[in-house]
């Protein structure tokens, strides 16, 4: 492709490719696709996206096509690979100037340079790193920033390579540029700190942006660039200096507004400091040992003392807590039970931890977590009032839950309490003792403190097993609190029923269950929706517990089921409906047939809910799970559900329908359960088997369930089923046997064996194409015992139950093997007797013995050619 003549044409087509008109867009995309493999095309693209006078959208598209071309055609072995000459020209052109004025395009250029670097640096592109280093030293702000941006993306990409040779190259690179990277970072950091007080927001933002980028480079070099980083003074000097830099940046937050771009960048930089420490601890725990003391002192002071007041923010607190947690839980820092078996590095780290976590420190951390971080905030209480379902979803693990402060504090509490339970158990017990008796409903702070302490007792349930008489506490303290109906007491009602749910599988006498069921019935009628939803959760934990007794539960079943159904109707959020459905499913599963008198309302409601949830596949999964347990509970009576049930199975298992991606597994399970509980196969139930052939072609992890479904049809209605579907099923089986695993072959052959067993007349005829393969496997001595055993089972069925068919099969195989029938039969019998020990199932051994015995009085009737 001639550059001069092609540039205008390519530019025109790229312009058309940015059009919103599909009549213009589609032909342009097709033309660009054809040019992808033309020599010189990427040189034209380079000229276009580096021409700053052209339209931004056109340049953006040129960069994207260039970037995609690297993935497809840059490697030497790729089809239509770029020539070495063109690649050399492109590499030189990419690093000629770092002056892209548009941020988004500059980022894409940096990414595509990094993609080329991953393949070519340093062997084919030795000048890349030196050029970047020189470019980040220039005084021009734009060039310096773009070079630094590219330097970061290149470093990030090279650090991600995992082959040993690539790791060695990156170690060499890190050693060579680490000192420069540190100096660069210190320079930009000092510049930022000097400019903070100037009031020039643009200058502050510019220097902060460079500080952030240079720190990102250092993070990759520090974490991934050294085998033993603790032996490198520059690395350890940088890491030790992070704490002082963090203090400086946190203090800067006092003079920077809370709602501007600078504040956002400042917080990102502070978080990046903590990521350096967390990543280094994760990758090099023993190299981190000299930093343990300082990390703990810093984190604890800012999170658990007044030092952090006014300068910390939520995500920084989360990161500090994660740092404490990783040090506490780190396996490398835990000595063996026999200290002499532990490494010196482990013992040194353990010694530092033990010296830091003294009784006063642990006590303060525990009290601060409970009395400060566990308290429900004003924001949470407002959400409770305004959006109770949203509050419940957040509390039980919504999309943003794992990134928020509350779950982080709870996980830290659990980990520290587990590690130092002997020290902290008396502290928590003392906090419990101070809260005995009812709490004044007018004292909201006291209510929230009690809520927080109860939260801690629930989280530490397993650790407190021997220290708390929960049964007495339940009767004397918790049960009376559940009976306080004042509106302001609802946080405690919710917390107490949650607390009982945490202890139910830890320590709760079976005799107390009726009292709990009575309380659950009352709370499911509570005025507050959050309390009712939490009560449903505890009910699920109760019925799931291994000490659950149906006889204790039955007196409350009708009331609970009715109230749960009302709750299901009342809630509107998809997640909440799913949750309540799961509770209903658990109840149905545990009481089984006892549920029959009470499910009428649910059966009538589920079709409506299914229709309403058309856009919510996860809710439909929950409905399928409920239907599975409902069918099992109703048994043969589930036939009354077929007008709703069978279309649901049809949709869920139809691979041509998009929802099958979500619904297939549960849909197949429902299909199987429906067959297992069906008194007979109706025409409608038979018709949905049309979905099976595409399912078998998928060869997915659901094949085992598919085989069970096929067996269900065979046992329920073999004649009608085989006449309708056996031909297609046999074709699918023949295709499967070519590529399926040994276990899969056995499953297929077991289906065939069941068909022969249930219907000895139709079975051999319908699966005739498979039987020669079975016969050949026996004659040739199939090497896998489990497959051979199944072969013999199938042939035994044919021989014992349909002698005439076996005779015709023997005749057919004799022609194929070019042997006399007598000789072939003798060979088969000899192999059969020799492999009898492969058969382990008593029923199948008996079958083989009877099949062989049936040949004794035959007087060669199987091999005779005339009457």
C-alpha cells in the first residue's frame, strides 16, 4: 500500500466508519477489514492518528484499528504477519514524539506501545526504555506527561509476563532503572508538596498527576522486579519512606477541598501508596518482615486513635484494615506447633507481631471496632427508613458491599478475634455484661451500642462456644428483647434474630426450638420490613441446621408458610424476592410431603411471578429451585402443575433461547424431578424431549443429568418414547461416542442397556447402529474394565432377551470380520469368560452368567444357517 496515495483513501473510509448511518458505516468497516492484511496499512494509520489536525473521532478509530492489528498480525508466526521492515518503521514512528494533546487518544497510544513492547522489548526494540527515560526528563509539560504515561503502561505490561526468560529480562530492567524511577518519583512528589500551599490548582493537579504515574511505575518495579527485594537498599529505602510520604499526603488533604479533581487525585495517590504495601506483602512476605512493625503502628494509629481524625477517608481506612488483616492472617508468619520446625524468617515475623499486639493494643482495637465502626450510621438508618429492601441487600452483600467499610471491619474483627481469642474473649464478655437487661428506647445511642456488641457476639460465635451459655442467654435476655415492639427498638429486634441465626448451628438446645419458632412467627408479622426479612433469613438457617426436627416444626408450618408467602408478595426488589423464595424452598425441602395442604397460594402465584421476572434471569433461577422442591413435596400430585411447569421446563432447556445460559442447569434438574414424580408420561411431557438432541450436542457438564432424564422416559413409557425419539437419540449417541470420555461412554451404554432391559423387542432394533460397536469392543478386548463391563451387560441383555436379534447381529459381524459365525461366537465367548472379573456389580455378573448359560443347550442354533 503506497503511503502517499493510500492516506487519502484510508482517511476517507475511516471518516465513513465514524458515521452513525449504518448504510455508510457497514461498507466502510468491511473495507477496513480487507485492508488489515495489506502491507503499509498500519503505517498509514500511524500517520493519521499522529496528525493532530484531523478529526478526533477519526484519529481515535485509527488508533483502535492499529491496536487491534498488533494483537492479530504483529507476531512473526501470525497469518499475514507484518514484515520486519514495516514493524521497524512503526516502532520508530511510535516513539518519535510524545505530544498527543487528547487524553483518551494518548492513553490508547500508550497502551498500543506497551503491546508492542510485550512482544519486542528489549530484543527487537532496545531503544524504547532509553527513549522513554530521556523523554520524561524534558521540561515540556505535555511531552513529559505523555512519556510518563507510556513509561507506566510499558512497565505494567512487561511486569505481567510470566515465562522465566521474560521474568529475568524484567529483573534486569528493574535493576537498571530503579534508581532513576525513585529519583523521578521523589522529584514529582517534592514538587507537588511545594505547590500545595501555592493555591494554583492547575499546577497542583499537574504535579500530582505526575506523582501518581511515577508511583505506578515504582509499584510495578518494586513488586515484580526483584527476586529478593529485601537485599536491595533502594527498594527497602523506598518502602520505608512510604509511611512518611503518606503522612505528608494525608496532611495535604486538610488544605485541599473535599469536592474537586485535586481531591480525587490525592485520594487515588494515597490509596496507591497502600496498594504498594499490600502487593509487596502479598508477593514477598518475608521481605516485608522489616516493615511489619511500622505498617502496624501506622495503620493502627490512623484507624484506631485520634491521629486519623480529620484526614482519613473510608477507602483509606479499608486499605489500612486490609494491611492489618494480611499481617495477622499471613501463613508465612505463623510458626508450626513445634517451634523448632519453623524457619528463622517465620519466627522473626511472629516475634514482631507478638511484640506489637499486646493486651492494651488488642483491647483498644477490639473496643474501637465494636463501639465505633460497628455502629449503624445515620446514613444507614436513613436508608433503612427510606429504602428498607435496599438496606437489606446492602447488609447481605450487594454489589457495593465488598468495597464498603462495614464488611471490612467485620472481617478484621473475626480474624483478630480468631488469632487472639484468649486475650479478647474476656474483653467481649465484659462488654456483654454491661448490657444485661432491657435498654431505654429513648436512648438511641445505647440501642446502637447494644446492636454493635450483639453483632460482635454473633461474628465470634465459634470462638465463644465455651464461654457463653447461649441457651440461658436466649431465654433470659434475647427472647424478652424480641418482645419489645416499640418502633425505636427495631434495630435490636433485627440484630437479636440475626444473632440467634449465627448461634443456631453453634450452640442451641433442640428443646428451645419451639420457643424460637414462636418468636419467628411473631417477627414475621413485625411492622418493620427489614426485621421480617432478617427473620426469614434466620428461619432458613434454622431449618437448614442438622438438628432440625420436623415434628417440632409442623405446628408452626402453616403460619410460617403463609407469612413467608405474604412477605414474598410484599417485597418488590428482585434480590429480596430471590431471598424469600430460597427460604420457602428450604422449608418445602425439609418438610417434604407435609407441605401439601399449604402450597395452593404459592402454586397460584408462581406463574405470575415467572411472567413478571422475564428480564430477571436470576430470579427465574430461584423460581426453578422452588419448583424443584415443590414437585418433590407434591409427588404425583405435581401433575396438576403441568400447564405451568412444562412450558417453564421447555423454555429453560431450549438452547436456542438466550435465557438458557442462566436457566439450563436448574431447568434440567426440574425436568428430572418432574419425571421422577410423574405417574405417567403425558403427550406434553413427551413433547418437550425435542429439546434433548441439541443438549447432547453441547457435551456440557449437564450430560449426566440428561442421561438420567432419558432413563426416566425409558422407564416411564419405553414403547411410546422409543418409537418417537429412538432414531434421533441413537444418532446423537453415535456422535457422542466418537468424542466423549470413558465415563461418558459408560453413561451412554447404560441408557442403551436400560432400553434393552425395559423393552427387549424395540430396544435392540432402535439402538441397532450402536450394537456392532459394542460387539467389536468385546471381541477386541476393550482395555478399560468399566467400559468392558458395560459392553458385556448390553450384549448379555440382547443375548438373553432377544435371541433372534443376537443371531442376526452375529451374522452381520461375521461378515465384517470375515470369519465363520462359529469361530466368531467362540472368540466372543472366550473373551467374555476371560473378562468376567471386570464385572463388579452382582446383578450384571448374574446377567452375564445367565447369558452364557443360555448358549449351552443351543446346539449351535445361533449359528445355523437353515431350519
